[in-house]
C-alpha cells in the first residue's frame, strides 16, 4: 500500500459502520482529532457537496441511528450534553451504548420517517429560495 492519504470520498466510503460506533480510547480520540484538523478543508468541501444533494436512504438511516444514540446517551447522562462530559465519562457512555444496540435500532426505526420528512422539507425550502433570487 502507498503512503498517500485517502481522498475525502475514499475516506468516507472506507469507514465501516461497525467501527464508527465502537468506543474509542483516549489515544484514538486524539488521533481522530488530529486527522480531522488536518483534513478539515476536504471535509468542509465534501459536506458542501453533500448538502446540495438529496440524502440517500442509507444516509438517512445513519442519521436516524446517530439521533437515536444521542437520545439514549442524553437519557444515560440525565440530560447533560456530551460536550460537557469528561473524556472518561464519554468512553463509559459509549460502552453502555454498545450494549443497547437493539434499543437504539428500535428508536432509529421510529425516528426515520421524521428525519426523512425533515430532509425533504429542507430541500424543498432550498429550491424555493433559489427561485426567489
């Protein structure tokens, strides 16, 4: 394998969804922080491109799972957002979330129609704004 870094598309598509939800240790978190800081321009460009497109069902499912995980995490922390938690507490919450995968999937399934509706509304609103200009 070459030492050339991955492009944005290759990086985002190479990510395994199972790996994404695993609890990270402190070293892994710091490595991700450095990686995102280094690639922030590429990530911003990819985010901008993705914002113009209508999200696919896979993307919507990922968003639903993420929202469900956030909902369960908030319940575990008694309403304290993850940004205010220590790194050790975040790791602890991640481990607890791993054991609640079934519950998270159920919640995600219930959230999916609302997330899809929100996405469609956002795209319709964007289309009308362009017509006004």
